[in-house]
């Protein structure tokens, strides 16, 4: 998968468990593109943030069924990646922050929206 950083990494997972993984196990949890593989995720992290990645674990979080006013629906599926950094490379020490990733994802979405408006 040959895409840019903001195409592969969608958004950070902002939960207590993700914060605990980052502080204790030197891992980061991210929402990624559903078709992204482990190699492309590791390459995007390395090129985008300059961090050596030890390994990447991925899982697909299935969408929950929800009841709406009109009937029954389903939330979207999401792919999560748990990225482990090499020893001595802490995500916070290198300046990788969840807010920074969220800001880049938001900028990418606004740029894509601007491109679509200009094409119409």
C-alpha cells in the first residue's frame, strides 16, 4: 500500500488503556486505514515521525449494532494498530503526541474536502 502518512493513519485512539500502553509499554494505539498492512503502517510511522518501530499488531474492531429512530443500523468497522517502539525511543520524548496525530489527521481531512470542492 503506497500512500501518504495521513492516508494510512486516520486518528489516535484516545482512551485510558491507550494512554497506559503509551506510558508503560512504549506502545501507541492508532486507527488506521482498513486496507493498510503492518509493513505500510510501520513505514508511515518511521517516515512521518522518525521513530524506529519494533513491531505492529493490528485488529479489526467490528461495528456495534445500534437502534435508531427509523430502525436498526450498524456502526462502521475500524482497524486499530498497536505500534511498539524500540527500546530507548519513547514516543513522548520524541515529540509524538496524540494531539499532534489528531491535528495532522484533521488537516488531511480538510485538505481532501477542499480538493473535492474545487473539482466540483
